[in-house]
C-alpha cells in the first residue's frame, strides 16, 4: 500500500471509483508537473447526497461535509491521471463553489471542509491557495463543487 492510501485508511476514508463525466470533458488534465481536475460534485455511490442552496435547503455544516466528499472525488481523478497520490508534492490551489442562498455569506467555512481534509491527508503538502465562491446554481443543483490543482513528481 502507499503512504497516502494508508493515511486514508487511518482516517476511515477511501477513494471512490472515478466518476463518469457529466459532459464533454475529462476528470483531470496533466500539464507539466501539475494536475488540474475538473470540478467535482459530492457524488456518493453515484448520487448527490442533497440538492439545493446552502443557507436554505442545505445547512452550512452539511455543505462542509459535501466539500470534503468533493475532495475525495477530485483525488480519485488525480490518482487516475498520475497513478499514485504518493507522487503529490503539493496541493497548489483549491477552488470551491457554493450554491448559495442570497443571504448566505459563509462560503469560506463551507470550503474549509475541503481544505481541512487535504491537510489531514497530506499534512504540510496539503496547505494551499484557495478561492471560495458563492454562485446562484451548480450542475444538477449540487450544493457544492470543488476543483484542485496539484503538483507532482
């Protein structure tokens, strides 16, 4: 087993099967020593755990959990592109989108679910730059979407 696979096991997590794209794109692209993932929704066993806007139909706490699920889906895409997550030398950037009720302003707290999990998995290699953006709607009415840029050797 790999170091990162062992760490995921310690955390009680496992990478899901790579989700099939919902459009005309691929899950991840390698350019030089970077992997760029497509936006990942919080699919669990092929279904969204919830739909709707954060701050209305979906609580911020639940959305934070869904952001972590998005990270696991993104890491599955990274692994498919480079073969092993042990090759990741740094998580460079996280971009998180939160489908937000107009009065909701807690987008950074929601995307902390993604950032915190990356830190738990990769330690110092998981510290990254980040954007947390509120949007009117996301594909399939998902409450959150996350994309990653990671560096690898």
